[in-house]
C-alpha cells in the first residue's frame, strides 16, 4: 500500500514523510513529495504531469516521520503505531516549478518483482509565487509605521495565500508580547510565529507556546503597539534578518485580484494606553471572585474522595491555608462527565444526566461527591474539576461513552475532516494526547451548548465552582471544517478561546462566576477566566521560563495567570527551588501547585510543602511554606482590589516594569521583575544557590517590605535574601496602608 497525504497531519513544526512540502508549492523552491509504504514495497516512482508530458522520478528511502516523531522501530503514542513500525518512507525533490502553473502527480510502486503494481490516485496542485503588491492591500493603521514598498504576496494565479510586509523599528526599541512567550521578555532579534501548540515541557528552549497572539508592544522609542487582525498563522522576524525592520508574514485567503487582504491595528502611546486600546478591540477580562487569589492545590494522584479529603486535612493540620482544590482524576476517563465507579443507566440518546440518575457505592472511589463538595465549601475551599474537549474513542467506547459519540455524530456537533475524495467525516484528533478522539466544535453556540449541558449537573446539582479547561490544542490541519463553514486555517487558533467561553457560560447560567483554568488560548482569551503556563519540569530553567511566560501573557492582557510553581513533572524539586518558586508565586495573580501522575509509586511526587520537606530531608521547608502562604492570605484583599482597578483601567495587575517606566533602559537588563498592582514591585531570586540579590529599581521612593527600610529608586539595591523571602518593594506613599500585610515578616 502507498499512502500520500498532501497536507500531512497538520503538525505546524514538522513535516510528515507522506506529505507534500511545502503544502503550497512555491516557484523557485524545491518541492518534496513523499509516501508511506507498507513493508512489501521496495520501489516507488513519482509520475509528474506538467500538462505537456509525464516524467518519472525515482523516490529514495527516508526515515519515516509522523506528527513530529521519527519512526525507527520505536512507537508512536497513537493507535497507528503498529502500522507505522511495519511501514517505510520514500521521498523525492522536484524543482523548476513555474508560478501559477497547474500540475498533477501520483505515485506507483511495489516489490522489486512488480514495481508498478500499486498506485495512489492523481493529485492536483497549483504553484504560487511571490510578487510585489501595493501597500494598500494591507489596511494598516498609521501608528504601525509600515515601510513603504515592502509589501509582497504569495499568489498562485487564482488566490493570494500569504502577504509579507515590514514595519520600521528604531534602534532603541524593544518588542514584547506575542502572547505567552517563555524564552524572553524582549523578542528583538528573534523569529517566532502565532500558532496554538501543545509543547509538552521545555517551552522556553523549544520557543513554542500554548497561547500565542499576533500582538506586541514596541517600547523605548515613540511608544506604540500593533495587532495583526487575523486568526490565521502569522510569522514575525523581529529585526533578526534586518536590524531596523520587523517583518510580518501572514496567511490569508483572497482572490488574486483582491484589493484588501489583511488588517493591522496600530496603537500609539504608553504600554498601558496600547493595552487598553487592544483590549477595547478584542475583549476585556471579567473580574473574578476574591477566592481565586488564594492558594490552589492539586495532584494527579488525588483520585479518590478519601485521598482528596486526606490532602485537605493535611493542609489544615500543617497550617497551610488552601482556597481551591482542583480534582483532575475524578471521572470515569471515558465520558469525562461521570464520576468513577458511579452506577447509573446510560442514556441511549446521548442526552445529559442529572445527579439523581446516579448512585455512588460506598466502596467506590467517590462514595459521596456532593457531601465532599459541601464539606469543602464549609471549610471555605472551592472545587474545580478537570475537563478535556474530546470524545475519547480508544479503547473503543462502550456504554454512555458510545452513546455520546453516536449522538455527537447524529446531532452534527463535531469538527469535520475531509476524506481523500472531498467528502466530510468527523475529525479524529491527530495529536499524541487522546489520539483519534472526536472533537466537538465549541466555536459553535449550538454545539457548545450540547456539550456543556452534559456537565450542568456538576454545577447545579453538586455545586462545583469551576473547571480546569485543559487541552484545547488538538485541532490540526488547515482543511478541517467548522460549523460556520470556515476551515482550520482560520479557526483552529480560536478553538481554545471558545472552549473556555463555553464553560464560563455554563457557570454563569447557573449563577456562578466564570472560573475556568486554561493553558491554551489566543487573541480574545483575555475575557475568559484564568490561565496557567502548562506542563513543565521542576528545574531552575523552567522556573525562569514560566516567569517570562507570565510577563508576556500579562503584557497582552491575560490578567488571572499562574504556573505550576516549582514544576509538576518528574522528580520533585529541591527544597531551595521549591521555596524560591513558592515565594515568587505568592506575588502573581494565581498561586497553585500541581503534580503529575506517577502510578502511586513511592516516594510520592506530590508538590505539597510537607512532601517536599520529607523528600528533601529539609524540615525548614514546611515552616517557610507556611509563612509564605500566610503572607499570600494577607495579600488577597490587595489582589482583589487591584484586579478590579486593572479591569476598569484597561491595564493589568502583573505588569512588566516597562509598563510604568517605558523610558528606563536599565530595567531591560533585569527583565524578571514586575509590578503587582499599583504599589508592589517584585524582583524574584531565580538562580540556584543565591544568598544575596540585586534589584534594579525604577525611579521613585520605595520601602523594602520585609524590613520597612526606605530605599531610593533609580538605583540598584543589594541585600541578603533567605529562601522564603522574595525581594519586594512597596511604593513609599503606600507603605502605611500595606505595612500590615507584611507585619508578620518585619
């Protein structure tokens, strides 16, 4: 068998063996064409038809790649792994392509004895070429400073597929934002793009993100910002190839004779003014209740009612105040709506169930979920449940999971894919997490309501306070079809925005605050709940990467943000890393720890303070953690008030220092500092083994929060810093009001 998928899996950063690359051939560039073949195939030939003659090209064997992973006898995390190991790859390069020309091709092959006994169908393809275009084809606001005559388009003679143009950068200017970026605060000198992607760990090293936005601040010159008004993929060359230029290349889809293919918003003024204008256009955050500012606690191994309550009891016994528990492993892992071990009669029409449809056996994992939630509420602890926006199809669904899958197809609420012949079929998740699952079109109101109604009893009958809206990066492929008629190239990035919105709407319809906790997002996510920085190891690099992510996300208007403090994966953090990270997390909007599933092996990998103390052998961790969390409790009123102020003012609570001091060049030398609200400056210790720390202070009069000592701004301040003490400076004029927040520390 020979298999060729022209567009591949849709992985944005990897080329599959059996795809065409680039998917849109470009004149002047080589075109690679590949197939995946079963083990009986020894020879493959490309038949290339240019309209006048058919030319044969012999393909060479290549290492097979699928969805970003090499197949070399190992395995893929999908149901197709066995087939992949029994197959091989072939590829050939074709050149001398002509812009606007139409070609067709197919592959033939077979064993050596019958080298043309198998074939694919014929594939048609047009070749595009870059040409100059009038600048007016991009509607750009005056503030962006577009370079005259820099505009070109990628045109195949029928449609324009991309547009490229340049903005001028002053040599003094820094460029920051682009969504949640893990590698740096200033992206000048870098290349990056905007595509929602699940990068499991090492996001800073890989320079990929769950939450991109084609928006950035330009600081240090005249003061401005820009927003490429599209949900399609955009690439940025931020003075990497040309020191004075910011090149933008965006996917578009317009007729070749179109006079307007893209819009770019421009905003003049200070970073605060720029952000306010941007939020007025894309949506502002909604104020969430004060309890979101308290400590969030979770662990993937807290997968029974007894274990959840044991952990909550332990928090109380150890004097660690906790405001929310996120229960991840609560469901049957097939419907993601039913508590594990619950007994019920499945609804054959796939309709929603209510609490009175279930019974909960005493010997089950969750003998009384409502009683548990009620008790936690009595303890002033809120409850969030984990979710994933997929219908799991492996292993083959049975019972309610089967009925749900059948109903989703019958009710036409799924994202659709194209068959090789152009018909539509349900999209099957191409990613490595929950592979081959069905995916509801949560960008469609009807489909979203169908989906969330199945979860309504969790809110209305049980009293759940919010949802951890995990995932959301599963839509791969420009050819996908959504309910409104648009395709994946335009819609995939928007999926996580609507995912969080759908769950927020469910909560609001039940009289609850729209508290969702997402890792994926895009432009527009600002208006929908809280976010965390995704999956990461317990390392010092990951600590720094996470803080960069928070500062960039905050610069783009993500208000309620946090990260898995000290990491969630692998070996537990050292005592030093844990306490330093906990101390820094006390001064971001969302403070939470979480740990990955470890099959209940010993020693435990929970990120609770007492477990870190036990595993590290350093008993001080518990007392230091208690002190930090108690300080966080005293900060809650301040954080609540400053969140309300930030929403009304169109700014943010956690702000890179360039927001308030855009002309202070010194501050770029120490980018991991931020303002928390209007009066607190945070300068965390992020280096292992540090015993003292130097903060770079902006102008103004400051008070060091842990001693009450006055410090003159516009200078540096060096002092000894114990693990539990993140360097914090309070504006002198606010000290009398805030000193009692730090009273137990001074």
